[in-house]
C-alpha cells in the first residue's frame, strides 16, 4: 500500500520525535565522551537551541517561496545526518558546532513539516494536525525508550545515533516522496487565487504569546516535575513517573484533539484544556501530596496536548503560512528555553512548589487568551475533493 500525504507527514513527525528522543536519552553518554562537567554540557546544548532559533525564520521564508515539501525533504535528511555528528566530535567546541547544525536541521523541519501538515489538512477538509503531532510525541517516547535500552545494553552513543540517523534519512526520504507539492502562491491568496482572510498583525502576536506560554509550561515540566515530587516527599521511583505521566497524556491527548476540535471548536477546546491544566496544578501545589501531584501532571499533559496544534493551525490560517508558523514556533521555543531557568530562579528564593505557580499562570493565560484561536471571518476549509488526483504521486491518506 502506497503512502498518502497524511500518513507521510505523520511519519515525518514521528521520525523527528524519534531523533530528538534518542538525542535526549543519550546526552549523558555524550557528556561522558567529552569528559566535561555540567557547565561544558550546557554550552554544547546551547548550540542546539541557537541553531533552531536561527533556522526557524529562514525556513519559514523558504517554505513560503519554494513550498514546504521542498524544505521538509532537505531538513529531514539534514536531521538524520546531523544526529550522527555529536558523538563523532572529540572536543567541546566541535560538539557545540555539531549541535548547532543539528538545531538548524530540527528548527527547519519543525516549521516546514507543520506548514505541510496544515496544507494536507486544508486539502482534506477536516482536522488532522493534532493527530500528526501525536506521532511526534509517540516518536519521542519510542526514541527515548530505545536510547535508554541501548544504554542499558552497553551500546555506544555513536552506534545508536548512526542507526537512528540512517532510519531517519531512509524512511524520511521515502515519506517525503508522498508529500503534497505546495509551491508559492500570490501573497494573500490560496491556490485558486482566492483571497485568504487573516487574523492580522495583532492576532499573530497574540498567537505568539500563547505559544510562549504553552511551551513555557512544557519546558518547566520537563526539568522540574520530578524535582517537585521529591521536594514534597516522593521517593525517587515515584518522582521519575512525573514527566513520564505528563508525556503519555500529552501523546494520547493529541489522538483525540482533532475530534474535540471539530466538536467544540478551537476556542472552547483551548479554554477547557488551559483551565484543566491550571486548576489541577493549583490544587496539587496547594495540597503538597505526591499522589495528587502525579495526577496533576497527568491532567497537565492532557490539557496542554491540544494547545500547540491549535496555535499552529490558527497561525497558518492566512497568507504566508511559512513565516507565520516560524513566528509562533520561535516564540514557543523561547518559552521552552525560558521555563526551566525561570522556575529555578524563583525556587532559589522561595521553593519549588511556589515557583511552579508560574506554570499555573502560564496555563491560565492560555485559557484566558484562547480567543486568539478563533478562525478569521469568512475563512473557508477546502473539501476532500481538493486532494491531488489519484494519478499524482501524492495520494490521499
């Protein structure tokens, strides 16, 4: 059976998640390879973030001019090759350069694959964005699990990275052949030349704020959820379940996100998701009980799971989807980077539970600002008949 556009772009999301999950699981091995302390490792990891931040705006412009499918094809190959580099580098300076290049590939793929997913969704005439984001989440879990297993078996990071990198390049190359060609269109118009309603500059800035808040909460949870449980008396094993619980509901919640978006609409869904996250975290912080906190991280993952796909869909609902997606992706990445140090700074002068009130504020802000996700007036959605003809290389999934 030949891949259709939806399956193909979901595969790309999954491969991206698997590559990043593998990288995250083997960071300690890279640190051992370099024989550096936390400070040196932080320098190397900063290269990844810097590369992504530099690449996202450029990738958005390139996707707008050349089409997202072209950028995805280049970026997925670059990601697979880039994953192999850090374990080959003998010095911290060279590893930092290699992580910068890996960040460039990841940032470019992040923007372009979302632009392609929006195009597939538009042509199918029904929401699919949340489900393809779930592929990224499950890919991340798979990559992290495989990386942890490889480490437990004594398989070196280089072998692990080479294996996953080859899979990303080969499988990504196959999948990108089934993407929808989406060449440049006249500014402000769709493929048929019809004017596209947009949210305007103010609406786009609101979307960037929402993206920052959602990713802020996610980044804070990644680095501080286990520390939070330890600070209120949980053992190491229970504390380790905090981010795992968040990740599972984040991934599974996205499977239901498209159906919920159709049933409730984006504004109501985001309000409910943000409210669920904020209220349950507030209760957990007030209670100070490990079991309640663990349940809150489950709810936090479920509440946040639908937010990012909704933001990307809203950002792309107009002309020049590539730059618009790059803008919200860059703001989201800033939030992801800002969350952990912000929590740490506040926790230093107060406590970890008190600092995590910032997560409550961020998720409450998502709920309050959900109106920015309302589709522009007179926006239309293409019907399934707009999909490429079965004789073309891009087939409906």
